[in-house]
């Protein structure tokens, strides 16, 4: 295996590929005339490097399949893209505040209606009108925390009797 | 947009077929890119037809496997299509596209990392048949030599670090200029020269017996 002069080794590779120009090229060319080691290094590159090319030349069928597959993949991609674009369009900056505003209005209307339904009392039935205040009082009683403690109630009752 | 639109009148709604009717000579890449950016998939398919073989060869040089090369090159086209809106026309379409392809191939190498000398030695000692034996061999002896050579070359290329390998295959196999390679690999020309030199030196050592 030939050994090139260290300072010219990289240039020899570039020279082989025709990538050396100007002064560098001239300098190397004159060096090559005087240096058998660099000259045989260059010959070695010329013999070896083409051997590394291993081409694969698929037939027409392969390329037809390739194009068909690409068309399908592109169509799939476009489908996904258009779906995503639709989502993005729906999420434009003005749509969110608009949606939020609509939701607030809907909530307000719903609350208003439900309040009305709980406070509206049928007034046509007199029997019901009689029972209702009592039921409301009972409800009030039930809500009084003091009744939850029977001892307190008994004490209150005792003191009331004494007073009488 | 900085494109010089030539080759056909640009009909953004009419798309690719209309363009081909008005300009039977092939529309320029830039024209097709603009049409594709506007959602014309036919225009992009034309770009695929233009560059599929070159893209496949680069991917094959990197993977040495037909199916892998097909997948890698197709992935590059799909990624290009997805990011087409980001293409600003400062470089040619093919440079921009090959940059995507190069990155995909480098990622592929990193994922299937096989760069050590030990792996190189294992590979050349293995009896696995090469994926693509030389097509032009005539005698069994020549076929055997070609197969052995192919195994050695595959193993030697596999043993190169990914960026060295990329610089080497783009230069040695694809014949691109150092400037083009630097642009595709998004690096300095000097770096490409260093990669190339190191790759050649390593291959020389590993393939010395065939020289």
C-alpha cells in the first residue's frame, strides 16, 4: 500500500475527484512528477474507489410501484392535512372568545329558567296554599342547627317550664 | 416569493394539467413548487418523478438495501411535501430536498449504528450473501470474487461514521461537487474535505487487498 507525503494526502484525494484548482493543483501536479510515492497513492485511489460503487438499477416495474405508492402516501397525507386544517380553522383566534361568549349566554339563560321554575308556585289550588306555609315552617325548623342537639332543646324546654 | 417563474404561466387555480397544456416544455422546479404549495398534488408528483431515481440512489448508497432505500427516499419526499410551505426558494428545490434526504439517511445510520472496526471485521467474516450481487459477473469464480468484494465494501462503508460516509457517497457515487455536498450537509466545504479524506483513508486501509 503506497504512502503519500503527509502534507499532500488530502489534496491528493481532492485531486482525484477533480476538486483541486488554481495554485494548489499546479503545486500538486509538479510534486507528483517528482514524488513516486504520491504518484502511486493516486493510482491506488483511481483503482480502488470505483470498486466501492455498488449500484442497484431496479426495473420499470419497481419504479411504477414506487410512483403508485408515493401517490397513495401523498393522498393519505393530504387527507390528514385537510382534517388538521379544518381543526385549525375552527380554532382561529376569534372563535374561542365567540364560543366562550355563547356558552356564558346559554348558562345565564339556563339559570334564569331554572330559578323561575323553583320560585313559581301554582296559585290556583287553595288547599295547597294552606299547606305550603306549614311546610315552609317545617323546612325552616329542619334547617335550624339547634334542633340537631336534643339536649339543648330539653334545657330550653325545662327553663320555659320553670318560668311558667 | 423570490422565484423567477418561467416555463409556464402560473395558474394557481388551474394547477398542473393547465400548466402542462400552456407550456409543453417541462415546467421549472420552482413553478411546480409554487403550484404544490397552493395544494396541487399533481405538481408535487411531477417533482417526485423528476428526483425519485437520484433520491433512491443516494439512499441506496447509504443503506445498501433496496427496500430501505425506497422507504428512506419516499420518506424524504413526504417530509418535503409536509414542509413545502417553509421552502423559501433561496436554494434550488433539489438542494433543499436532498438536504432533507441527507438528514433522513444520517438519522437512519444513527439508528442502525454500526461503525466500529469490530463490526467491520464481523461483517467480512460472516457468510451472509450480499443483498445485491454484481449483475455483470459471468463465471462462478468472478461472481464469488464480486460477492466477496461487495461484502467487503458494504462492511467498510458501514464502518465509517455517518457524516464521513455521507460525504464519501455523495462525492464518489453521486459525483456531486464539494460545494453542493456542503450545502446539503449544512456544513463548511472544509469540513466536507476533511470527511472525504478520512473516509478515503479508512476505506484504503480496509480494502487494500483489492487495489
